[in-house]
């Protein structure tokens, strides 16, 4: 294969390909919007919705940028993984109204990696003024927000 040198990287010999692979797929998918939307600054509070492949990488990159990271999930059984394994700072169960209420207006940005239809208004409520919601999960139906 012939490729332009600007789009090729050398994978170090001591980095197994199964470890490098996610960095080149899910890693780039979350890294790019974090950088593009200015969510890569130390001290920002970043939410990550969904803890699958993209969500894992979003937590790792946001932490590497120096952000305070909150994982938001419908699944309470992912809390240990988020906090202990990936290094997130906090965890919110999105189906718990008390936890969601306590977090209103606390996030500078949210990386939403969920590929199933889900309520967006509660996520928008977690953002500070001028916060950014970045949707990365591909859903089948068009997004719908209620009219007021």
C-alpha cells in the first residue's frame, strides 16, 4: 500500500497490535472531537455517556488531557470499571433522578457515545452555560427534541 507520510504512524515494536488497534479506530473517533471542540484543556469537567469501546477511549483521553471525568451510564454495574479500571473521577446512573439532579450544570462538555435512542434533554441539562454536547453514537432514527 502506498500512503502519504502525513497519514502514517510508526507503531513501536514494544506496543502489541491488539493494543494499538483501538487507538487507531475508537481512539481517533473520540480524540478528534475532544481536540476540535476544545474539550482537551486541563481542569475541564467532561462527561462521557456510554461505556463501550468509544466510551472507554473517551475516558482515557479526557483523563490524559487533565480533565475531571464523569461517566454517565444506565448500568450501575459499570461503576467499578469506570472508576477503578479506567480512572474516571465520578459516576452517574442516568436513570437515578437524584444523581442527575445533583449534577445539573456541572459539565463543560459531554461526549455521547451511545448508539441507541436515548433522552438528550437530561444530558443537555448537565452542561454548564456554553457547554458542548458531542454526539458520536450513530442512531437509526433522527434525533428528536421536544418543542416548548
